[in-house]
């Protein structure tokens, strides 16, 4: 009798743990569009090329902004663990061809960030959860499942 009760309790906790783990796995992937807040209110998108001579351009035309958001919003991304994030970024953060893309809901005050991406020529897109940047916890980052070099090329055309 005691063995049956112990077996039932063990089975219950196994199912509970498996259920919780499964629910957590669902949060490991997203679409970039879910990581850009207040998309309908975005007024400016800064594109910064991190080269020795930093090149910057601001998209402020509503059509250009909408076109760009439509290009990226359905890109699937996976949440990175702290070690995956470090491994990926350590090699790439100093790449001179890296594009940093920041979305703002106010085109005059750059304090209203609604989203942030990093894009490399090989097409990897790294998205930052802006809400996590403002918390005391670690900043949560996501990496595209596939490569999208056409997005890099599209943005590069806007730079001087």
C-alpha cells in the first residue's frame, strides 16, 4: 500500500514537472514582431553601422518604417540562454559591418525605445527584449532561426 502511494506521488510530481518544463519550452521561441513594442506608434528607426567611421541614418517616413517592420515581424527567433548569448556575441559584437537598428515611438526624444535589433551581413538577426533591458535581471536576447541577408542589404541601401 505504501509503495503504491509512493508510486502515485512520484508519478504526480513527474507529470507536474514535465508539464511545467513543456510550458517553459513554448516561451523559448517567438517572432520578432512580438519583441517590437507599440509598432503602430513607431516614429523613427535608427540604423547605425558600427564601423570605424560610424554611419547613421534615421528612417522617419511612415511608409519606410512600415515596409521594414513588415519585412521582419514574422521572422522566427529562439531565446538564447546566458551562455549561448555570450558565445554568439563575443565573436560578433566587434564586427565592423554590424547594423544596430533601434525603434522609437517618438522621433525627437530617443528615450522611447520600442525595439532593438542587430543584423550581420550573413543574415543573422539578433533581437533584444526591450522590457528586459529596463529590468534588473539579465537582458533577454533572441537569435533568428535562419539567415536573412536580404534584410541586411535592404538596410544597407539607406546608409550614406
